[in-house]
C-alpha cells in the first residue's frame, strides 16, 4: 500500500515531463528563426512567448490531470479525483475506492498512457508559429535591416551600401509621393529626381558613376540626377539599374462611328458619337471639334464648334457616349459633319497634345442619286451649268417656233440646229477633258466642223487634231470609278444630243439634253473633300545678311561624284580594330567615341545598358571584356558601305618576297 501511495505522489511530475517532451519541438521551431537571424529583440520576444506557454501548460496540468487520467485510462473508473482527497475526510466507501485505485495505479498508468495524454493535451497553437515565421521573413527581406547580422560579419560592399540613402522625387504631375530607399534597382517615372545622400560625412567619398560616363560628386553629402532615360549607376564597385517609365501621350479611341466616312440613312434622325480618351496620369483638356459643311458647288459654307469632353471620376480617363439628334448638330439633308478629338495631358513642362483622325458623318440629300461619287468641286463650274441649261432653252425655243410655223425655212432650221450642236460640242469637250478626251468627231473646239479654212497646215497636223496623246485616257486622272461612271453617262448623253442636232432633228435631241443636265446635277452634289488647314511657318530672314553676298557658313551645293558615304566613322573603325586584341593599346578618347556611338545607335534600354556595362568593364582594365564591347559596337552598325575598289598598298621588298614565296 505504501508503494501505491508513492506512485500516486510521483504521477503528476511524470505527467508534466510527458507534456514537455511533446511540446519542446514546437518551442524550438518558435525560437530557431530568431537564432539564425541573430535578432536579439526577436529572440527575447520568442522566449517570453515560450515561458508564458510553459506556465499555462503547467497550470492546466495541476487543475485537470484527474480528468485527463479518467479519459485516457478506463481502469480508473472515472474516480481519479478521489486520489486527491485525504483518507481522514473520506467516507468508508471512498476509502475503499481509493485503495482499489492505488492498487491499479502502477499497472494502468504506464509510459504509454502518459504519451497518449500528452498527444491530446499538449497540442501547440500553430498560429504562434506562423506569426513568428512571418515576422522573421519580413525582417529578413526588409531592405534596410541590419539587425540580422553582426556588424563585423558585413562585407565591405554591403557596409558601404548601408552608408548611402536614395531619395526619389517623382514629378508633381504624376501624383506619386517621394520616398527613400536603400541602394537597389529602381523603376521611376520620367523626369524623376534621384538624390544620393550619405548618412555620414566621410573625409573622401567616391563619386556616383553613371553608365553614360558622367560622374556625380557629393556636394557636400548629396548628389542629384534627373532620370530621363534608363541608366545604371555605380558606387564603390556596386552597380544598380534605374529604369525609366516614359510619360506617354494621351490615347484617343473613336468607338462610334467605326468608319472614317459614315453615310447616314436618308430618314436618319440621330447619330451616335462615342469617344474615349485615356492617359497615364491625368487628362488636362479634351475637346470634340465639329465642322459642319453645307451647300454645293462653290457655295459651300463651313461652321466650326468646339465642345469639351465631360470630366469623369477617374482623372486618367474621359468618355463621352452620346446619341445626338441631327437637329442638335445642325445637320440638314445634303450636309456633312467632320469631327475629331484633341486631348492634352498634364505633363510638365510641355504637355503632350494629340489629335485623332477626322471622321465624317454624311447625310444624303433628298434628291441624291443612288450612285454617289467623290468628285472634286472643281469638276462643276457655274458657267458649265448655265451652258447646258442654255442649250435646252435654245432647243425648246427652236421647237416652239417650228410648231408655231409649219413652214419654217429649212436653211434657218439647219443653221440654228448646227449652232446648238456646236455649243453642245464645246460643253462636252470641257467635261471630257477630265477623262482625257482631246478631240471631236465633228471638228475642233471652236466650231470648225469641216476644217477647210486651215489648209495644208491642218492636214499635216491630223494626228494632233484627231488623234490621242495618251495611251489610256482615263489614267491621266485620279477620280474614283463612280465619278468616271457619272462623267461617262453625261458625255454619252451629250454625244447623243449632238448627233441628233447635227442630223437636223432637235426633237429627239431634247431628252438626251435633259439626261446630260441630270448627270451634271449629280456631279454638283458630289462628295466634298475636307482637309485640315495647315500652314508652313518659314524661319525669319535675317535682313542684315540679305543681299549682302556673305557666304560664310554656307554649305557648297556641289559634291564629289562617286564618293562613298562614310557609314562607320574612322575613329570607330580604329577602336574596333584595337579591341580585336587583348594587348593592343586603345586610341585616345576611345571611351567617348564608344559612348556616343552606343547612345546614338542602340535604342533598346536593356541592350544599351548591357553595352555600357561592357564599356565600363573595359575602362576598369578588364581585357577579357573587350570582345563583348566589340560585338556590341559591330552589332550596332546597321548598314556598312560596299567598297568597290581596294585600298592602295605600298610594295616593299619584304611583301614582294612574301608574295613570291606564297605562290606555288
């Protein structure tokens, strides 16, 4: 019985040791990241969490171990709480049950039962582990952290980097805030200001070296540079890249209409115009410019109007989608509306201003023909229209006189009919010149039907009078096929009217004359061509040099014939020849030559930075880097001249002997 009582007194410490054996791997995982980072504040916090968890586990074990035993050991019959009561205060039945439990305790509660209790009750809250690992990872990835390593373990380059601080100030119009960072690769907006500042003021600080060959000294503790192109900088042997995001011009998208020229239906009452303007940072101004064209022929009137695009909640975008009534636009049948969008951003000091292509909304006239064309207004002249109407008036007057006088004189009828036919011929030739026609079957333009007055001179010029000066007449013009088709129809009607008039038959000629007039009306209602007004502003003339005969600084207009243009400068050829050998001496000012060539010819940022790195390595004395720099220089030569004649060489006794020896 004494042994059973000793087993009961040792049960609680055994249970606590089993719980700690189950818990210690979690405690080690909690502390290990801070030991590896050598972060003493983090390690102290982890130890505090570990101590609190041990204290809480011990308190739970002291209060709840009887319940744990009852749940894990069925042989104790859910009576483990009786073991905590004294024998004096317990009743007869309770003392009997205590004796039974003490007898079973040594056999029932063994090491396996304690491990089962610990596996259930010693579970660790994994959220503490996740929080510890996340905090350690953030500390390790933090660019300015220096607590993870001891000062004596820092390499020289890292220690130097910790002495430098970068201050990046983006342009005010971008809306980005200025920030500070440790030396690292950056991507900044265009026109950003970058300042390198030393945390301490050393006696002799090295200057910042840029990839374009320039140096930025510290004055006294800071050096500044404006980022306008991609560059890398070096300080105390470390290189860091600065990529520049250029500020793009506003982008204009015309969603409706979807064609540059849109012909509306004849019964249309509205038209949809959908416009979207976007920019990288902010749209400062955006407006819709409308130009209404009304009239025909030479009586075309233009009216301009400008409407600002409404501002949206997003300053980087403006959108205007509206279905306009034609009455709001002021359009009537036969009118055309030209519109384009102009936008400007908030870039400083010079904003980007862009304009969209010009779109056309065309409302057909009430009497417009089904076949439309794009003839120029110059095809229709007021005198041409009056001439054709005059021909019809003269023909109708002749027919009315013939009807009023059945015995109309035949000679007078013939003369008047041929006179009207001559007028019709001149009008036909005036329109026929747009299709390349240059002659008439019935005579020249001045009404000479027979050609007898010109004599032998006209007989020698038969080809000029009756021939054609073009291989293909219609290739001499630039009109579209619809316009040519309309012109052919007008000329064909004029031909038929002229033949009937010359046959002394004015009555059959009248319908053809009306057909010709209808075709001319369709030409009058042809499409207009709208162009933006552009003007060339020549540079001002210096009056003090005008008519003075001073030729200083003027370039000669004569050039040497047959001279091959120099695509590769001589100093660059000399440099590439020197780079071919690792021991050859480089020419004077070779770095400036290579730097200028790289900046001029290599446009891609990544390629230009790689070439500048190779150049900087060669400047540092790296002989093995010469082939890389030579490859970049050779690859940037887009086109090389073709040498048609070999360079002259001087023959020496050695060269002649070498040539004779090499010959078989």
